[in-house]
């Protein structure tokens, strides 16, 4: 839990500012990945990573696009 302390602090800041965000969390890994189960990241309405890490490459791009779409669609 302590590894996510800064991320949770940022969530509080975003909530207080009523800023929309997406919390992404790794819950399963198949094959090789730099992201590990339990890793978390926050994304803004433009799909930019605010803080945290869930893995690089294809998964990062896919999650960013999904975060952007989710916040646009509600």
C-alpha cells in the first residue's frame, strides 16, 4: 500500500478539484510485462498518465485510449 501513497494523495487532490480521472490497475499478467499485478496509474481526460505505472508499450497506449474514451462517454 505504501508504494501507492503518492498516487492516492493525487486522487484526493483530483477529487477535491472535481477533476475527472481514471484509475487503472493491473490485476493479471500474461507473458512478459514490465507492469506487475497491483501496479496502478491515473489518467486524465486526454488519456495522459498523471502518476503511476502499469507497464509500457502497447498496454500503456491501449489503457490511455480507453481512459480518454471512458471519460468522454461518461
